[in-house]
């Protein structure tokens, strides 16, 4: 299953609902293009909802890091929402879990933006 | 040691997906549990990515060899490329604070996290990566794979 993305706005925050696989190739490129497009349009409060992401490889992890740092460097903020166990475990062993702002509750995540 | 199956694959992104699919199927057929199947398939995917991208650098005349073997105690997976050979001394620790926010460099670390043994043998004619997963318990069968 390839990656699918859709975006929606909630109280000035852009939520990107992701499903499928974030892996080398199409999945990573799709995520990268989406985040860059959002930032270029001034949407700098971003939540990546990964609740339907069932697989991620090292390239996908790199893409999450890239999205996080790119957003931060442009004065924005990016949070991760609803990690599946597989993604959660990967972020734990790569020590990235504490780097990202990870949330389990969408409403609280939206309210948590500065 | 019994060789279950061996594949010669092109240096393409499709090869990465195919390698992962083959690893998933063979590990499942051998009776590994769901978590171990995922670990094995992810390690093979990372090895295939390295072979295609960093080893063969997508060169159409270079191939990736993927072999699965079953010993009494292990599943042994060997991935070979035909590149210039990886420089192991140049691989930074992805867990070091200064490397945490790098966007690449986690493939070998993940392989080592998911497998019991990872042996990497670089040479001027390519790199060979051996991924070994121990067979735990009697539930893992000894079944012949098919191409």
C-alpha cells in the first residue's frame, strides 16, 4: 500500500492525515512535497497524523526529521499525532521519540500550539 | 547449511520492495512470529536500500544478490552489491546527540537493532551484508522456499 495524504484545517492548524507506508521513494517524496507546500503557503502549524501509517523505514524516519527541522527553521512548529506501535517503537530505538512533539489527543495537540 | 533460495536483482527501487516482500514471505513460511517477521523484513529492506543506492548507485549493469539460507539454528540472509565497498569507519553513530537530527544514516543501525548478528564485509568489488536471526523454539519449521 502506497502512502496517501490529505490535509484539513482545525483552528488555524493544518492536520495532515497520513496512511500507508512512509518509505524510500514515493512515500517519502509525497510527505516532503506536502510539508514544503504547506510552509510555502504560510501554514506553519502542522500536525502529522500517523495513525494509519503501518510501516516506515529509515528513509521515512529521515523524512519525518526533515519535516520537523524544515518547519522549525521557518519559524513553525510540527507535531506528530497517533503513532502506531510500529512507528512508536522505531522512534524509541532511534532516540527520536523525545525529539519530536508526540501527541495522542488531536484536540489537545491543536490547542498546544503557541 | 541449506540454501533455500537466491535471487539476482536489478539496482532499482522495485528491488527494495521485492527484497522486503521475499523476506516477509520466507520468514513467515519458516514460522517466525509476527514481530520477528517484521524485524527481518525491515532489516532486509535496509540492506537492499544500501545495496541499490549506496553500493550500486542505481547502475543498470550492476546487480544485487539476495540469498536466504537456513541452518539448524539460524536464518541467514546475504545481500551483495557490486559497488566500490562501504567505508565502515565513516559511518557516524546515529544516536549521538549531534547526529539525531540528520536525515540519513540509520540503515545499518536498524539492521543491527533488528537482527541477532550483522556482518558487513566491504571490498573493492562490492559489499556483502550477512543478516542472521536465531531460530527460537520449535515453532520455526524447516520448509523449502520457492522462487
